[in-house]
């Protein structure tokens, strides 16, 4: 055995560890504030004030109102949220030097397109009294608005962050819908395992709660309409759950090969043991009723990590609070964990922070690693009416002290893209 | 098992659709037509912006369920169609056991808007004093629920999973040209390293859209005159002509291909990507470094360069002088800029260039030059390898090396 064998996993690949984490959600800025609120069972969901909600079926969200993005547009807020998370993660990791991160950037960002205020601004500049159409907007564009081009190209947010933090190579912006944050981490893990890099900066960010986005989800009947009180709206695994709550946030994780982290004396926050994914071919918004894709996703993650279901102490659920997801997630968990499913703690961070969409997989990975480090499981709040069809230990309403060595975190997306991550404490 | 890159990567299937046709044979016929290749350009519908429209496709051939077609906007239909062609070409279309473990990386934009609704709402917005309420009312009643799904970038991959049953894995990269470059690079790296045995990678672009023309015109990247080859545009201004296209490749390990008796169209030797901020000379410096990384894979045979020059400035002039330097050093190399013929397809452009490079390598000869400025020379010279070089219109620099298989 070579001297570096301690740095390889059971499949002979470099072990990937986490050495820095940053987070911002509707609960606050930074790991400490978020963890305190999350384990106190506090909700970040509130009435939306960013835009008028008159006439809308859903009027609540987990918007992050304490971070500026003026004038508001989704990529601007997404960029600012990511910036906060990345800055905290790099500071904790103490890696590289200022503006010189020694690895690539993988960032999950919400889909980008020009928004109504910018369309209106362009239209007004050419023909303030109307009528206007896209030819009017094109006439305005011909005068040149490089700033709007740079803001609304898909690669814009990644470009800014890559420049600011000096990540290496071409930054990768990605989307797998609600699994995006987990996919960013998975891509980082794979790059380190291939030996392309010793470190990777992986980010999920979403600041896209504006009227059109809210209305689009509402038209799909995906959102909770339980507007009063807002903090009671997100009810994962409850019998009276009625949809998810749109929310914002960002999380960043610094991934490193364990060998690299140990060599530079970095503090290791946890091990990213494995990632699994499986696409569903059933339907654009629903998963196959037999659950085979999400079951295969969980199994692939465990297999990639080289562990068995018995090795898992806690499940960080996707747990969106839609009737469909929670039922399907139960089916998957029950199939994979068997009789143990009834007593294995599983909780949904989304009961408090809502569904941070593109960011969710990364946000919940940070919370999963904090669960391991702190020995305390965040609760599923608003669990007042248990669903008898979902007999799970959802850690109802109050956080619980527990020794947690290994977590599996699920992210299941629209479009049938599913990713699960297996994370563990640093080996002794 | 180590996952360090250690094996070759074969291209065992290609699905290409553009204004020139569908499939490899139609593209080769168009490129080598009597009297030289001729582009298909629509100068009317989006005037003053010419576009290369997608060839007429019978979508039923690759998307048999009408219900599936209705759930997609054109960019998704084009992409799902091209993905199906690639799976057909690879001979795995009807092999569920293979499709179930086939990985997928899609480079996608999205946001196909309903321009009628947008225009009507915008007109009303100008005359209201309660914009918030108006927007809520109009969007709630005028947006089609399914349009949202047609707008999500990851739903091209979602549709490919649904229609073609590719379910091994599914990632969608976004970010214009760089998304296409990194999709191909990542797929290549995963197969080379053993992380994947077989991977479908590609993208699609619908150029026939006012909303996308708007995005690029904001940076004044568009050509607003009659068609000219990209190099010829520089004497009269600059700008890209966007083109509708779908381009997907099946990348496969030699062992996996051999086990199922597949033959390769070509070999994908290497793919690299990078980012620079496009200061004067920066992209050329990046490309010089990238070419050095390719050097060990350049064979003794004849190599051509497929430039991704878009026609937009300053990148096109800079690339022209970079290529002039390369040609001076490697006297045998010949250049082609396929965007002159198929237009520029953003996320799909790099997969399309690699597809055309693989097609060219498989035929063993080059198509005639389309350039009166003297950079492109020759007509049907034999060629063994093609170096693809793409600089995005704003960001993203990628290079790939494609060789004749075997």
C-alpha cells in the first residue's frame, strides 16, 4: 500500500472533503444565524413585499429582503446572494489567496431572461406612448446596451464570480431544476476524482422571486396558497400540505481532495462521500408512480459512496410539501431503507426556509454537514396533522440532539432530474 | 479504480440538423455541392436581421407523440429531434438497456417567450399607473401554464429522457458558447476517465426568435445586412448571423463500443476550455496555450482548423490574426469557418462544429472554401484531423481535436 492510500476511497478514487461553507437564506446571513434559526424551528416565510401581490393566489415566499439588488432582477440578486455565500465559504476554508481560488467554479443558477422592468425601460425609450412590440425593443437595443446583454446572458453571474474570486478555467453554469445545487457539488466531486483539480468551488444560488416567476409556478398549481399565517404554509409530510413555498438563498461549498486539504492543514468539515443521480422518463412535472427513478437515485448515491442503507443515520429530505413529492419520497425511502424507514430520522429544511429551487441542493448540503458537526437534527415544522400514508419520523416541530455520522440528502427536480448526496463526518 | 483519464473516446453517433439539412449525408451533400456550398438564409422574416432557418423537419420521425411535441417550444423540438438522430446513428435508439445507462449533458439556453403576449402586456404597461396589478392580472390570465416548462433550460434534457428514454444521468449546462464547449469537454473527460461508458452530449438553438435577437443586439453583436461569409463581413462592419440548429454526439469508450459491435464515426482526441476577459490579445493567448496542450495529440497527417468565428467583433478580427500566425507556422493547415454556412448557434455551436469536424474526418477530405479574403484556401484537400477552435461572441474559449477513427 502506498502512503497515500488513506486518501483514497473504497473504489480507489481521491476522497473529497468539504473545507469551507457559506450560506444565506430568508433566515439570515451566514452559517451561525441560519443554524440558530433552523434548530429553533423558526420560519423565514413571510408576505412578499418586493412587488404587489394583489390578485395572486399565492402572496408569500422566502424572499431574501436584506440583500440589495437595485433595480431588482433575478440574476442581480442571485449574483449578490452567491457572493455572500462564496465569500463566507472561502474565508472558512482559508484556501488560495484573495482573488485566487485554486480550482474551477461550478454554479447552479436560476434560468435567466430579460425581465419586465428592463423591457419597459427599452420600450419607453423609443415609444413612450405605445403601442410597442419586439421591433420597438430591437430599435432601442441598436443604440447599444452592453450592460443589459452582460446581465441577461446565462453565463453572466458565473462570469462575475469567476472574475472576483479568480477561479480557474471556464466556469460552469448549470441547471437540473430543483436538483441544481446538488448537481453543482456532484460535478465538483467528479472533477476532483478525475484528478483535474485539487479543489473546486461549488455554488447554488437563486434570487428569482418576481411576479412572473411566482405566477408561472402558480399556474402549474405547485405553490401553497396557505397565505395566513405565512410561516405555517410550508408543511412537508403533513396530511394538509398543499404545495411548496418559493424561496431564495445561496450556499457555497469548497471541495478539496482530502490529500490536498490535509497537506495544507485545512480543517475538514465533512466528507462528500458520494453522489447518485437518475433521470426519470415519465413526465415533465411528475415522477413515475413506481418511483423507480428516485429509488435508483438513492441507491446510486449509496453505491457511489460505498455504503449501505444501514450506514445512514439521517435523511435530509427533498420534502417540498407538494402532495406528490412527499408521497413519492416516502415510497423511495421506504423501498431503499425497508423497515428502518419508520424509525430513521428524516426532516425537511424547506418547512422553514421554503424551496430555494436552484440553490436547494447546495443549501441543504450545508445544513446536512452542520447537522453532522453539531449533533443536532433540524426539525420539520408545521407538522400538526400527520399523513398516515407517510409513516416517517420527520423530527416533528422540535430539533433533536442525535449522533449523526452520515446523511443522505435528496434533490428531485422538475423535468425528472434527481440527485442524492451522501455526506459523512471526517474519518477518525 | 483510478478515474484519471486513460482511454480513448470515440464518436459513435451524430445527430445534426441545421439550415443545410438533417443528418450527416445531407450536410455532406450541401457542403460539397457542385459549385461550392451555398447557405440557406432568410432575410425577410426578422429584417434587418438575416437568420439561417432550420430545414423543414418531420418531427413525427423522432417525436412520435403529438402530445410531446405540443409540450415543447421549437428549440426543444429541434434538440429532441437531433438527439434522436444521434441515437439512431449510434444504433442504440431501440436498446433500452443501453439508454438506461447512457449519460447526458445538454447545453441549453431557454426562455422562449410568447412575443405576442409580451408585446400586448408591454403596450398596456406603458399606459397604466398601476403596473404591479396589471402585470399580475395579465400574466395570470395570458401565460400558458405549459409555456413555463418549454422555457426551462433543463427541460430539453427532460424531454430527451421522456421521448428517447435516455436516463443514465442528466445535466444541463447554461452560458452561451461556453456551455456547449464545457458540455463536450466534460462528457469527453467522463468517458476518458471511466466515469462514463457512453454519453449523449449536445445542444440546440432556435435562431428564429425576436427575443434572442434582442439579447444579442443589446451588445450590438448582430449582422444587419445581406449574407456574407464571416471573414468577408469584416471589411463592411461586423456581426453574427444566428442559425437554427441541433447537434448531438454519442461519445463512447472503445470497450463499450466494441462490445455492442458499434463502429465509430470519428475519434475525439481532446477538448479544452477556458475563460479570459477578452482584453486585447487575451483570447489569442488562451488559444496559444490550448494549442500547446493539443500538440502531443496532433498526428503526422494533414490537419484543418474549423474556426468558430462568429463575425462579431473584436473576436473575429483577433481570431483571424491568430489563425494567420498558426497557418504561418504550420504551412499545411487549412481553415474553414462553418458559421459562414450554418450561422452561429450559441450553446449548440461547439457541438455542431465538432459534429462537422467528425463528419469531415470520416470523409477524409475538406469541403471548398467560402471566403474571398484569402484566409480560407483550397477546395477538396484530404485531411486526417480537424482542430476546432471556438471563441464565444462575448466569453468562452474552447478547442477540440477530432481524428479519423481507426
